[in-house]
C-alpha cells in the first residue's frame, strides 16, 4: 500500500487523511528553502515547515504568502466529515512562459486555508513536480532528510556469510554495518566476497537522501532469478562514504549469518 502523499498518488486522499487525522508531526525550520519551477524561483523562504504525513520521512510545506512568480488556483475542494466548509483543496500552480520557455502547470499541489490548525496557510508542492529544491544552497533529492534520524557506519571484523536458498553466495571476514534510526542493520561487504557467477547487472536505480544513488544486481542461482536483491553505491553522500563500492543484500530475502549466528 503506497504511503500517504507518495509521488503520483491521489492528493485528495492525502488531504482527506490530513483532515481526519492531522499530520504525525510538524516542525518549523529556519533553513532557507527555495523551489524552482519552470526555470523560475517560486519560493524563497525561511518559514517552511517539515511535515510528517506518515512515520517514514517528512515533506516541506511552505507558506502560501511566500509563493511568488506563479498563480495558484483551487481545482478540487476537500471537505472534512464534520465540517461543511472546504478548508483544504487540491490546487493548480502555473508559471507563465518566458524567453521561449512555454507556460507550465502542475496540479500536484495541496493548499490549506488560514483556519486549518497546524497547517494553516501552508501549501504542499509535490517534490517531483518541481524542477529543483534547495536547502540553503544545496539541492535536495528524493525528499528532505529527517532531522530525528541518523546513520552510523561501524566497521566490523565479525565473519559474515550470506545464503540464498541454503547456498552460500557471499562470505567475508569484514563488513561495514550501517545502522539507520528505526531500520534494520544493513551489512555492506566487498564485491569480491560475492560469487561472481551469480551476479547479473540490473537497470534499476533508486535514490536515498542519506546515501545517494543506488544501483542493483540481480542474482541467478540454480536457474532462478532473484531480482534486485543486491545494491551498491558507486559514490555516496559524504556521511555515508564508508559504504561506497561495497554491496549489501536485502536481509528480508536472504539468510545472513554473523559470527556463525543467523541474523533474525
């Protein structure tokens, strides 16, 4: 089941969810947040808020009063069960064309009016709908980082073994253990510790704001394909530099033995 507000999801469902249950958490931030849409800066603010629509990561919401060089129009009012007035709406944002650039519009916007509690007067622009998001002067990719999460990467000489369908496919005397708040430990091994006969390069890529762009391997073992079961980062964000060039298996899809004991 997709998370509330996931890219491309039904924004009226997100609005209804927030009307009924409210956000999990709202945290105003003093960071300078800029949004570029259709080659124009439409938001430049130090009054944004991090809003947790679910438990996993936040989204930036910005004051409607800080939207410049663009027009905003409600296209789908959303009403709460106990409130006849529409205090939230799916909206359409438009930036006029200029210098040969055509006019551009997105309807991946939710607007909260000035009477709506913690989110009063705020606007949610879907992350992927914008050209660029900047946090101070650094681009943000994927989604904002959660300030309550951290990553610790600990080198370990505990022997590690990975099995698929009961067969050993990787074995090493060293691994970097990546601890990320709220998630299971991931074990990053040298590529040379993996049986090369089983590896098939995948075309899949994903992005993590804490690590960077991941690439994948499929595994073929005894004629069976295990899709995207291994991932790696050729280069990483500085905080995760210790895992660059190493590979990790999905714990959920393999058996991992650490120091001779199966990791549950």
